[in-house]
């Protein structure tokens, strides 16, 4: 893991403790099908680093499906001079592999599946 990467577990801990804002750079249809609870959507296809929520009390962490697009978004932040320097290693795939919860839509019923809401 590079210095710019943060593990899914460390990301989850930071979110739980109110120390991070998670930005999902996947596309809207991906976000609608499954997302990490509390993540904000800023798709890479329309990504504007200047539009990201910067909060001096919380670190902004980028994520995508596998960490490729979030790495690209991180480069866009650096090029724009926006002080965001971390993205989640392995993306939502590694998040799920770590046993961390997601919010999803059951494709057969359209029902929202959110383990945090019961």
C-alpha cells in the first residue's frame, strides 16, 4: 500500500469516528446499485476537484470500485491544487472483502438492503 492509500478498515474507523468524508468517484448507476453508507458521489466522468467538500476537521478520502479511478481523481486533485491526498486501497471490492457493510438494491425486488438501518 502506498502512502496515498488507506485501508478499508482504517477508512471505516475514520468514518465511524467522524474523522473522514468519503467521496465515491464511480458513476451514478454504480453508486445506485451499491454504495458505502455515508459516501458522497462525485463521478470521475464529471469530476471537479474544486467542488469537493473540504472540511479542515475531517480528512477527505476518495474511493471507487478497485482504486484505479480514485487514484486518477487523486491526480486531478493534485493538479488542481486541492489538498486531498488519500484514497482507499482496493475500492469497494476490498471494502466488501474485509466484511464491511454496503447499502445495496436487491435487483429482483428493488428493496434497499442497509445493514446499518436494519
